[in-house]
C-alpha cells in the first residue's frame, strides 16, 4: 500500500515527529502539511484552532491519504476527537504531552510540562493531570514556537527566552521535563543545559510506533520501494525550505 501518510502541524514542529516516523518506516510515502502562516495555534481560542486544524487536515484527506498523524499536541487536544468521529475508518494518530513516562521517572523531585497555552488549558490535559499530575509544574512556552518558526531554535534569543520561562525552577529538584509541543524537541539542547540532571520526554517515538501498529494491523504498511517525503505549507517556499532544513538538522 503505497498511499500517502498525511502529517499535520501548525508549522515546522511536526517535522520532529515526521523524522522519527520516517526512520521507523523508511518505505512509506509521507505528505507533511504545516500551517505556518497561522502558527502559533497555542494562544488562539478553541474554535479558531478547530477551524484551522479542520482546514489543514481536510487538505490531507483530499489527497486520499491512508492515515493521518496530527503531529501537534495543540491541534490534537482541540480537534482529534472530532475528526476521528467524522472518519471512523481512518487511522488517526494524535499526540499528548508525555507526562505518563515522566511521572514514573521521578525519584523524589518534580516534573515540568512545557507546552502551549491551549494544550495546558484544554480538557484532554486535565484528564492526564488527574492521573499523573503529582508534583507537576506547568509552564506555557510563550514565544518559543515563534522562535522555532523563525529558524532561531539554536539562537541566543531562544536561550534567553528559555531562561526567562524556566529559570525560576533551576534550583529545584527537577527529575523530568516534558516537551509537550512538537516544536520543542528543536530546543532540546538548551533545555537540557538548564536541567542537566533531568530526563527529557517527548511523544515522538510513541506516536511513530502507534502509527506503525495501526498500519500493520490494517495491512497498510508499505514495504517495497524507499519512500518519499513531500512538504507543503500555507507559509510558501520559505517555510518549506525551513522544514527541509530542520529535517536535515535531525539526521
Ligand atoms: N507544534 C504544536 C504543538 O505540538 C503547536 C504549536 C503552536 O502552533 O502553538 O502543540
């Protein structure tokens, strides 16, 4: 089954997930669509996030994809249940902050969850917190998505922004930091420098494994030719060039 697998994110963050999925399933053909023109989604009201996610995901559906990955915690929280109900036959993999493994990695200290405003305020995260919310500090990653979208993930500006957000916690015993937005794996190095003792968690591996499992289960895995990756963006050629550069930066 050589049909496309559609990946959706508000911007370039989902590239971090695409990279992991491509490594796990190199024979698949991927179509990545980033809504860079409208990123960030995080500070927007729920109805707007839903409408933008619907537009992006419908683009993928109109290409006849065999599966969808919502490579965005924010869009998943706002829209995954709706699109799953509309397309019950379609494998649709969403994301959530990797709080569960981080919770079990604690050894007496606390967990920081760094995510977008919307992810932290919506009901999906509330349910996760009810299960694994002991000793959790939630931090809205204000300004971080914009820096990654601007190609400034490795800049001193990003470092300063991270320090402003996370500096208040560096003297505490932080055992784990959850990168609860797919843009944040691109900030992994400076975050690790702030908390050298902490384990960092993100949902990339779990998402890629889940996608593989669902495809396998339905006999939809492709295993002959090496696969292809097509990039599309509402942000035009500059955004596509950034996606390609970020994919390479992870290799
Ligand atoms: N990459 C997204 C996430 O995982 C959303 C970033 C945004 O647009 O605010 O939440």
